[in-house]
């Protein structure tokens, strides 16, 4: 569908460009749904956090507001 934003939550290497390759898709965010649905694979999220991944400011805010 056109003009319907839908975003993927990815793990990416900070040394790569923003539009570059990512490591893994761990979730999605749909701001147009009634409940602004954020779905994240908790197991993979915890795995990457243990291995030193840093959250972006946007994802931090989405997780705290969920």
C-alpha cells in the first residue's frame, strides 16, 4: 500500500552508512495502527543487548512508551 508507513527494527553496525547493510531484522513498528504496534523479538533483542548493542534514541523512546 502506498503512503502507509511501516518500519523495520534492525540491528546494524554503526560503522556502516545508515542506508547500508544491516545484520538482522528483530522487529517492526506500525505507527498507523490504532495501538501504534511495536513488535520485537525479545529473545534476539536481549541477545544483542548482552553483546553490547546500543539502542538508538528512537527505539529507546518506543520501548519505554510501549
